[in-house]
């Protein structure tokens, strides 16, 4: 069975490899589900793993199969599986509950307090850039056939669903919270999907990005009623000075200094959600007294979010269906760079650097 893998710790080691075909017996108790992979999305995480910035092979192995944004169809189920049948479209959750923390025991591994975590295609568990895989039912989420053409977007949407849910949960402290304006810092896949979710909730949304329009990202943001701001012309803080602060800010750029702009862009009782994973040792000079004062006196909040749980995957499916109904064809426009076949791994990685690429994905098999 073919798969795309890297040698963790060795830069530019991406290659095509052969793996044994998975067996339903990998999951005990007759509870295995074998999934034929149809599409797998790629993002900056895959690029960074290939650059040896992080990534860990499963115990006892030298390679890591990458790819954490799955979409496939059930091919076979064990005798004690009642949740799925052959022909069902599914995506798999990414993080597994293998630790000993209370959150792992509750099957909420996205909140684990363990230092070691298990994530498909990222850390200690093979990913989905292969022909098929076997999982237990609790790790799989059904996707209706009507969404099969955009099913590969469920995983990135789940990340945004959690970022939104975390904010609303944080704001329960206020008893009454009626956000009107939202800022999304970054207009890539995550930023555009965040803008989509926030527009579905009726907020005025401003998407900030470095690239000057006209471009596809700006067109996509404006097509759902968001406003696109080019930060090389208007900074976040200049926008705030002109049109007022934001009740909700999502930082999704991967550029950590912008988090401090996000702090200063908040309205009273506002919440900033940080979603970027930023390695390195970048520093920034900030007006710390001003930020601290405004956070205290304005009851502002900041919270980090990582990964997603089952409820967020299920919410992603629901909101993708709503978006498909409200903005027909919009989701398909995100799927800019299809790559045909696992053998085209080099082309797939190169596509992540192509100007104008929104979502790069590998067509593994017919859907």
C-alpha cells in the first residue's frame, strides 16, 4: 500500500513508501472500520514537518506518514460495528486519547495536560496520505453524501469551530454577550473558514491579510459579506482607529507579533483567540503597560486553542452544509489546487508555496 512519508528530523525527506495493508483486527473487539482514502488536504503543518521543524514517528518506526486532513469512504466494518456501514463518507479526528489525563479519559484529547500527545500525521501516529486506514468508530465522523465534494474541508473547519466555541464559552462569564464586530487576522484557509462561520452567526467581519487585492482570497471574503483589508496599506490598529474595535478577534497568521495588535484591537468585554502555532524565537516590542491596563479595566480576555474534538467536527459538518446552502459554490472555490495521486508528492508540497493557493489537496482515489 502506497503512502507519503517523511523521516522526522531530516529536512526535505518526503518520499513515497510502501506499507502493509491495514487489518480490521488492529482495533480489538471486532470494532475496526477500514476507510478508503479519497482526498487529503495539505497545509503549513505538513510543510513544517517536511522541514523537520517538528513531527515524531510512531514508536519503533523511522518514518511518519503525513496528512491530517482526511476524507474517505468506509470500505469494511468489523462484526461489532453498528455506527457505520460500507459506503458511508467519513473524516477522522486527528488527536487521539492515549494519555492518562482526565481529559484523555473523557475522550477530549484536544485538552490533554500530557506533554506527549498523539496526532495523526503529526506526532506518534501515522497520517492519512495513504490508500486506506483502519480506525475505531469513535474517531470517525460521518459526512453526508451531499458534502462529499467539499468533505476534505471538515478538518480545518473543525479547528475554527473550536476557536469560535472557546470564545463563546469564555464569554459566558459576562452573562450577556452580544458581539457585533469580528476581526480575522489572516485570510488563508483557516481565516476564510473563520470568516464564514462568523458571517453565519451574523457578525460584521473584517479579514486582514498582507496581499493587496485583487486576489482570490479577497474575492472569497467579500463574496460572503466580509470586508478584506490589506495590512500593507492599513494596519489592524489603523482600522480600529477608523472604524472601532472588535468584540472577537481570531489570530490565524502564524506571525506572533500580530497577537499583540489583536490585544489592542479588542473592544471592552472582547475576546482574542490565538490559533497559530509559532515556533522560533521571534520577539516584539509592545506597549505592555497600555495593554495590561486596557485588559484589566475593559474586562478583555485572551485564550489559546489547539486541535478539535468530536463535537467540533460534527459542528463543522453542520456549518459546511449551511454555508453550501447560503453561498452555493463558495466552498468549492476554496479547493484551488488538486494534486492527482500519491506519486505526485513533490508537486503537492510545491503547491503549498504557489501564490494564490488556498487549499491544496491530494486526490488519492475516486470519490
